[in-house]
């Protein structure tokens, strides 16, 4: 399967047809919900926060923010079709048509936290011959840093094409002044590996982020055997089951202790 | 776009973000093809959220925005609230909730005071995509 990022610019790829198809797929709904829950799990936020969802699309990720902890969120996306689907679905968040690579158009200290689910890898692509990924990444992280309150937190799940893209993204985040690193879930399964960029703006201790816990255990195997039941579940049931599982499992990989071998698991 | 969000968005042009004029964006010039339209939309009341966000509302900017949208009724300074759950604070928190979360700008335009770029709002979504010559 080819990567969407290399087929067309995002606002072209996420056309009206693709946006509807994307949003109505229960498989996608489940995956996006699960990754958003995981991002929230890592952020360990207080309830009732003001959150920005970057590349919010049709609101599959944002909806979770309203359900979990009564957060108020703003979503930004470059695809008018995705936002149109979000409007049709009457999502609770405010929506903005904007290109993250041109900067986050919010004043200093606007948000307590930022999430982005399956979007920031798009920054690594040059869609026109004037677009320079390096500059867009720098502009993105600089303005992101400013838009957060001091001590604000970021969780971006993304799909890097290769290690070079991981390095590129981590490097840009660091240059902008962020602290943090990378959490990789399901490391043993190359195809299903999930990358979460976890950042903090300003000096807070990593204790404020939920990175404690154990590695994948037997619960994980149990989850896979229940694949059959999964089909009949609503997204809500699915989310509840996932949350229950996560609680039992005691989370996944710790940031510092587990990450050795800089080449394969870059961090800063 | 909620009034809450209007109190946080600023001009996206790089040269503007270095100047204080990039915020707030102004509703003082509207056009005939996208006339200003406001609406009330019910949102579940959360006193805790209002309490949390209140210190970060730029009150002078909110006054400007409200005035440009035709509301001259706001107090001159940020209301002070010590306990969001105290009964005597409920009314003010509800008023703030209505103002910030339930007032939607359905369409209209916002102007940057520094570069004069107009950001249009349609279907309650502001368009922050910049034309090529403003992207740096
Ligand atoms: C896979 S979708 C994820 C949507 C949503 N976060 C979810 O979990 O369902 C990726 C989204 O990123 C958006 N995107 C890609 N490049 C972008 C950019 N430069 N600025 C803003 N959004 C962008 C796309 O339009 C698309 O809606
Ligand atoms: Zn400007």
C-alpha cells in the first residue's frame, strides 16, 4: 500500500469521497479512537482543559477529548472536505481551516495541551516546489511552542516513513525548545508499531507525563483472541473495553529506561 | 467560531506574529457578500472549564471583540471568582459560559490590524490559509 502523503497534497487526497469513506469506516474509527485514548493516557491531563487538535480531520480524535475529561477543543485541518464532514457530524469542537506548516495561528499561552493523531508526517513532504519541509517543520514547532502555556504538553501520534523522518521531526521539536521524546507502542510488530511524540513546553518534570508502567504482557495476547467479538461492538463499547484493558495493563513503554540504542530509537 | 476561540486566534502571517497588532483580529469591517452572522448554540455548562480558562482570557481584547460585534454590556475588567462551585458564583459563570462557549460567529470577516489581511468565516469555520504571497 502506498503512503497517502506521497500520492497527493492533503487537501487533495482528503477529497469529499475519501473524507466520507475515511470517517464512516468502523475500522478507522476504532483505530483513531484507540490512538487518541493512548495519547491522552500519556498526557495525563487534568479535566476541563483547553486543547488544540492538529489535523483534526472529521473529528474522530477530537470527539474523544470531549468524552474524556470534559475538555474544550479547537481542531485545525487543511482539508475543507474533512472539515465539512466534521460539521455534518456536529462535533463539539471549534474548527479552523489552516495549514499547520504555515504556523499555529494562536497567541501565546492559548492551550493547555495539543494532540495530533496521524497527521504530522505530512509535514515531511514537499507538495509544491516552493514548500521546504525543513522550514515548515521549524515554523510548525516554533509556533506550537508559543501557543502552549508554560508547562503545556503535546502528544502527536504519527506515521514516519523511515528513521530519517523520525530524526527530522525530533530535531525540529528540540530546536523549538521542547523537551520530551518518543514512545513506541507495539515495537515488536513492525507493521503495527505506533509512534507518539511526547513533548512539554517549559521546564516541568517528566513525572507530569504518564510514562510509568510495564511492557506488553499477557493481557495483550488475551486481547487478540477476542478479535471475533470486536466486529459487533459500537465505538463506545470498544473504547470502554480498551480503557479497561489499558488500566489492567498498567501502560506500556517507559521513556528513558527502555530506550537504548540511539540509532533505532532516537530521542532527546 | 466561538467567542472563546476568537480570543485566542491571531494573524498567521509570520511578520505579523512579531508585532502586538496581530491580536486580536478585528470584526470592524464586514463585506456585503459575507455579512456578519451570530448564533446561539447550546453547550453543556461546565463551571470548572470557565474557571480554568478565565485567567487566560485577554479581557481587553474580549471587550474589543464584543464591542465590534455589538455588545457593550461587558464589565471593564475580568470578573474575579475564587470558588467555581460556590452558589453565588453560578450566575456569573453561566453568563461567561453563554458569552464564550455558546456565542457562535457563523460568518463574517476578521481583519489583521498589522497587514490588513482579511480572514473570512463561513459555516462557522474561519479560513486561515494564506495566499501564496503572504506565506514566508
Ligand atoms: C489520517 S487523518 C486524521 C484525522 C483525525 N486526527 C483522526 O484521528 O481521525 C490526517 C489529517 O491530517 C490533515 N493534514 C494533513 N496535512 C495537514 C496540514 N499541513 N495542516 C493541517 N492538517 C493537515 C489531513 O487533512 C487529514 O484530515
Ligand atoms: Zn497580519
